[in-house]
């Protein structure tokens, strides 16, 4: 008897959260999906890894999208759609800022408390503060009142406009607007404007003038509405639950499956080729790699799509955006007695405002075991800290030079952490150091980047590419697609991508989600 390979509707390249939401959403609609992941665990930057009894998050542990109401709780909804749920632990404080001029401020879950604290620091800007953050609330209300699916689908646009016409018009108004323009309309104090810069930078890696207002509207309000909720067991639980839901629905994921080529015929994506030489075919291909890795857009970087097939529109996009810097990250296991009992989970340190966008200019610190003690052995805590660093700093180093530089960066970050945790250097039980080279190798991201940032000020979200490409049957998903970086944002991208493919396959529900 002749063996016949199972017919696949969709192949998804990469198991980042955007790819997994795309795959699980399509599987929930009855499609046959295969996810191909080059590493041994799912999640990409939203994964977790274990060492000596510690569970470390690969990337950030400040998580949006786990609210219970509205439509912006995309992680809650994505898991529910495949019969899964993450137990979460609410964080009463989004983060604590440690800024120049002894400007320290914690962002509480309570919106009123946050506004009160900020107004006490800037009493002359009280009216402007309420106007600016109130405008962010208006943007959020528009987003939260409608199902967030593919704006490339005319049928969806018609239905959602019929459902929420005012919200649609409101969002259309804010699409071309950046945060900085709105902030300067209401606020004059230079230090307060710098604060709004770091408010944007902590999740977009951009100052306010380059950050889209729609993204800020979601983040600056959802932290007070849905809140910051940490998934018990580590951020990697999100990816693992999505994989579980995917598999229960009859689709699958393969690990150690490194795709090195997307197969094109007659300008149609027809399959993929693995580094092992194996070829797999499907009706639709979704790349969860960055657009730089997918199309090889910078410095003749070899992409998954052969150069002769790369659409001109992709080169146009790559001229408007560039990869953000990568990071040097350290993961520590430390003795618990050195942590103050009232210490907040998330911190940002900026010593000089003028260094905000420079190498090592910002230090991000997370201590997720304060929320979830199961992440570390008894009597221990986890500390994850990272600082922006470009690949150029780490290229062409000999082994000895590379190791020496890692230690220098480690000592630099540790010195900054000691401002919050004074005795840390004498109480380290375990350490891991990652560089842009590490992130490129294990996460498969171009130059280890966090996502795209504009080369110059652009019109809000309008220049961001959507999920479709000029190559038929080839789609992109993730942070280099609309609406950009962050777990909740890439979940939005995944919902949109699945909906667009679903409309093509005629498997979408006629009704909008409740």
C-alpha cells in the first residue's frame, strides 16, 4: 500500500505567541495546522526555561491581556477558544520607575492612585496629566468595544462598523497619530514629557514621538483595567497551553524542525524545506519569523524566501523601519533574605535622560518569584534583568573577548540592581548571561532584535504591514506586523492572521465573537 502524506491546510513557521495564536485559532475552526519550531520548547521570547530548580522567563514577565472583560484581553480569549486557561496572579503595581533627579514613582493598578502620585510630582501639570491619560482611555475604550480581528477582511469591517460605528471612527482618527504629539498638546514640563518617553520606551523601545497612539492607548489603560497578571508557573505556560489546545484539536507541533526555505511556485507559497532536507507542503504558509528573516531584507541577509521572489513592498517597508536593539540579559537565582518584603516585582532604572536610547541606557528588572514562589527553590528568588545592546557590540569577538565582555556587562547590570537590592553580589546562587548573539541563536530573530522601530517619525500605525504578502498563500505574523511589539500585540496579530486565512478558507463564523 502506498503511503499518502496527510494534507495540511496551514504550516506555521515558528512557535512564538503570534504563530501559536494563529495556529490555535485556525485549528479551533477545523483547519489542519502544523507548527514547525527550530528549538526544543515553544514560545520564542514568550517562553520559559529551567535551570537547577529555577524557572526563568526568556523575555519580559510584565504581561497584559489576561483581563476578564472586553475584547483586549486577547490572551484570556485565545486560551479559552481552545479550551485552555492559565491560572494568573495579579500584580498590584505595573512597575516602579527609578529616574533622574530622584524621581521615583510606582504605577499602581488603581488609575486614580497613579494620577494622584504623578500630579503630586508635577502639580502645575495636573490638568495636562488628566487630559493626556484621559485621551489614552478614550483610545482604549474604542479598542475594547470591538472584536480585534483582521482589518484586511471587508466582511469583518462591515460587521464591526455596524456593531460599533463610533468606536471604528474613533480608531480611524488615531491610526496616524503618535503619542508624543498628543502629550505635547497637553503638557509643557520637559521632565514630565521625558517620563512619558520612558512610559513608551519600556514596552515599545521607542520614545513617545515615534510610538503609535493606539498602542499606548491600550497599554496605558489596560494596566488599570485588565491589570498586570502573571501566569502561574512562568510566562512559558501561555505557549504550552496554546500548544496543548492545538493538539487536542487534532493539529500538531514539531520541535527541532528548522525551516530554511519557503517553497514558491508560480508566485504561490506551496510548502517549506527543512535544514534536514525534508520538504512539507500546505495550502497556506505563515511565517512567524521576523520580516527581515522571512525576506532577507538587510545587508543581503539570506531569507526564507529566495531573493528573486521577494516583493518590492517588503523592501519599501524595511526602509521605513529598522530592527530595534537586542539585549544583554542576566537571569539570577539569589538568597531570598536580601529582598525587602515590600519590594515590587518590576523596575526600570534610568540614570540620565539623554542616555535613554543609548547602549545600556535603561535597565529593566523583574522578580517574578515575588508573585509566584514556585518559580524558585525554597529560600531563593529569581531576578531577571536586561539592558539594550546592539549586535554590533558583539560581532567578530574571539571566544576570550566575548566571555570577558559578557562579564563586564554582567558587573554593570549587577551594579545597577544593587541600587534596589544592596547585597545582591554576595548572595547569587545561580547566574545565566545572554547576549544579542544568544538571542539570535535560540530565538531565531534577526540580530536578536526585539522588534521594528521607525527610522524616523512616521504616521502612527499606518505604515505597519499587515499579515498578507504579495506572494499568494504566504502570510506573516508577529511583532513585525500590525500592531507591533508585546505579547498582547502579537496575539492581536495572530487573531488577525487566522481570521484572514479563515475568510479565504470559508471557515470563519458568520457572527462576530461575543
